[in-house]
C-alpha cells in the first residue's frame, strides 16, 4: 500500500467483517487488506502467490501451480477450515470442504483488493469459515475501460493477460479478459524431475450498470487446462501401485447481483451457477454443479444502529467416478442442500463503544441444524485507535470425504467411510488492536485462543478389521498475529508481519486412532511465520521492492524452516507502459510441504514483466 498515505490506509473500504461497507479502521477483526498496488509491486502472476502478502496466512506450494493454504493452522492439501470467495462466489467444494487451488485464479490486474480475515467468520459467511475468510474483490467494469496487455516470461512460468473494457451507454460498462498461464516442471531435492508441469487458459466478462442508487452486476468465467500429478512415478494406495496420468480441469460460472434501496434500507440479491469438471486419472473424476441464491437486507434504524438480515440457499449435484478399484465415493452421485438464516445487530452503547451480536442457523444434509453465534465489542478511545474483542462458536460441517469414501471400491472395506462423522467445532476468543500510534506508523495485533473439538481421526472399528473416520481429537490453538507499516521516508515504506502459533492437541478418551492424527494436525502448523517488505520509490519513475519471508519448520510432514527473498525492479517507461524484472527465491531452493520422498523443491525464478495500457 505504498501509494496510500497511512490515513488513507485506515479509510480503505472493506466488507468482510460486517458484510457491508465499512472503514478498515473500524473493523473489529483480524483483517489484512492486499491492495491492487501491493499485488503489482509484488511481481506475482497467480492468485495464490498474491496471498503470500498476507502475514496471517500460511501459503505453501505443494507442486507446480498447486497449493496448501490456511489461517491459524490445520494446513493441508485438503485444508478445510478456510472460506474463499471471488466476487461473492464461494469456491468451496463439498468433496472435502476446502478449495482446489490449482484452478483458482483471476486476472490479477482486475483485482481491487483482497480482504484476508483470520478468525471465525461463520455467522456472516456460513459453516467452514472456521479459521478465516479470503474475500477477493475485482474492480467494477467502469474502472477498467480501455485495453490492457500484460505479459510475463520467466525461467519457470509464463503468463499473458489481455483485457478490453468499454462503456455500454445508459450507465453501463463492460470488460472482457483472457488469461493464459503455464508452469514448467519442478524437481525434488535430489534433482529428480517431477512431472507436474501444466497450463491453464481462462476468460470471462463483467458488466456493471448503475442508475440512481440501483446497481446491477453480471459476470462469468470459464477455464480449461491440465497439469501433471505431483507425485513422480506412482502413488501407493493400500499397497497397490499404479501409474499417474495428467489431471484435466475445466469449469464455468455465471453470477448476477442487484443492490438498491428498499423500504428505508439496502437490499442485495445475488445468485450464481458454477460447474466444474476434474479428471484425476486413474483414481477418480468429479463433475460438480452448484446453484446458490442469497438475499440480504441492511437497515439503519438510527445513525448508531445497523441491522443486517439475510438468507441463503445452495444446492449441489455431483458425480464422483472411480477409474481404479482402490477407492470410491459411495454413493457415486449425490445431491445436497444447505439453507441458512442470519442476523447481525450492531449498536453504539456509549461514546466510542459498539456492541455487535450476530447469529446464523444453517442446515445441511449430514448433521442437520448448526447454530453459529458471535459477539464483538469495539472501543475507539480516539479517532486513530481501536480496541476490540470477540467470542464465537463456529463449525466445520462434514464433507463427502468424511462420510462417503470407501477403500477399496468394493467390500470388504478397509476404510468404510464415516457414517457417524459429526461436525467439527471451535469456540474462539480474540482480543485485538488496530491504530496509528504515530503519524508515520500503523499497527494491528490480535491475540487468539481456540478450543477445538470433534476433530477428524481415523478410528479402528470394533471388529478390528477396518477403520473409519471419527471425531476422536480435541485441543487448543493459541497465538498472536501482528503487522504494521512505517513511512520511513517520503520514498520508502516498510511493512512487517508475524504469526505465532501454539497448538496443543490430544486424542479424546476412547479414541483408537490409527493415523497419528494429532501429530499430523499439529505438525502441519509452523510455530512462526514472518515477512518483511520494503518498497522504494526511486528517481526516474523507478521502483524497487524487496520481500523477506520466513516459515518455521513443520514436523509432519518433516519440512525444514526456510527463508526466501523476492525482488522486483520496475520502471514506467511511458505514461502507459511498465517494465519490471522479478527474482523469486533469490538465494536458493527450498521445499514448502509434503514428505521428503516426494517433496518438490522451488528454486530461483527470474521473470521479465511488461504491462501496456491503451485508451
């Protein structure tokens, strides 16, 4: 945010913590905002790489173009406690209650901001927003008029973006975009090639109309691509080896939204359709179709009192076929529905003191009704200081992976699903501060403590002949998140951030866990993550950006701690042309996730970038 003054930084508009527009300086939550300028100056070309800018996220690349991403621990390739939205469309998959990051991307030039909220968000956003919400918000079509060509070529990846926006007349604007990305294969620490190279082609449109106080948005996206599977050679499932083939990916989505005044309040109506196809030969292929509809009404009875009411209904239809006999999702075809009602009431009870009370009731087909309450207090002793506290109960609902997976595909089963698997729960307390203690300094800090229960384990069946997914683990995760910005000089902005985690997990009485679930869950949490950024505005329209990032060691899988340095040197060579040289992992290679036998190492990547605008 080097192009924003510190006062402007506190006035950035955000929507994630209250599901309505408010100033970042008033947000009673652990929230970090990645701006469009942050992304540009980072020199990244893919959405997951942009998320590395958030100090409250653990971003680990598992193979070329695929990632494990989490907040406040519990990271995995199938991490299931983080909700991700792109322009209000959830990219959650009911297959494992998480995100397939290898297909999540946008034209980064179109992003307005990314709001990364760590901590419970289930009251406003629904189950599975247990440890955080990532809210990616793109620019309106009116902000992207004209044409843009962006290209990047490096030693490991290539990226091209084409975009054109124009006025439709009558208060409307539209843009079209096309993006192609390709990544080369990687290597293990021993130098063995990993056949994980791939490419992705995506395109889409966005149209916005505004007349008076009414606003309408219509947008759609489609993609197609493939990449090699990350394990070199073969994968071992229940002692049976079989060769892996290229993963084929495709999908499309369409979203419509209307916002306008109704009856003294603000009404928002949104619906979207989403279809994805994933073919993972020879293990499985999935076709998923989702329809989602939401209505929200915001009312302000007085200037100091705001009420948000809403309802959501989502339906999914998926088919998971199995190409090998080693495992299957049964039933192969499944229709599911989720229905929820939510309310949040915020009122000023004294000078500078606000109380927010919210609740959501959400029904799912596996566990029925789940109740998700939240209480927040916010105190502003002065205009530039905010102290806040929160208490929340949140839930991670079961997925098909928890209930419907069987190994092998035919009886007798070794793993026979988890018919009795219940929702995982967390009760979380937070205490935070956000402010500008000095004219040149902004700070944000949050201490948190979460009590988790009914966490997933792999239990031995009474017969002793099979296992099933149960809820045999509980525990606590405490920690601290802090970050800040210092305007060290008119030409230099410094940013720093740190996350500290302390997990204490254990098996519950009676659990006979066969998968060492405690070690796996706690071992995937780095005890510390920190990053430092320096943004220099140099003479002659030149820019220099340095980022130093550190991730602590993981014990399961056994991944050593690493520190990486990224550099970008850019210059504007005309009013509409930018050039940049980017060096990532400048001082050597490192692994970020997965066991040593199959771990991918990520080394130095040099890249030349160009961006041209035409009006």
